[in-house]
C-alpha cells in the first residue's frame, strides 16, 4: 500500500506575517511571506491559489472561528 497517499498527515507549518492578494477574473492568489528587517520580505512562505467563491467561504469560516475564540476568551475572563 506504499503507493497510496497517507491520510491525516498535515504538511509542515510555517509562520507568516505578511500577505499579498492578487488575482484574475477566476482565481485569487494569496502570497504569504515573512517580514525581515526594515520591513522587507525576507522569505516567501507559500502561494495559495483558489476561486473567489472558495475564498469567500474561507473568510466566513475564519471570521466564525475568530468570533467563537473571542467569545470563549470573554467567558473565561468572566468566570475567573
């Protein structure tokens, strides 16, 4: 079974703190990088290409997750 892809294995994580968004009529490009000294991009971490529709769904999912995290933090503060 060595020729079958491994399941549930995540690729290595990479930290990024800058993102450039560009695209065409059909695709959106997300270039992720790390800022170096004096504000210059020191390395490109990765490039993601997706559709506008998928990006909208991802933004909604990220906002929902952030809202839930904020709510959980508020509840934790109120309990203490």
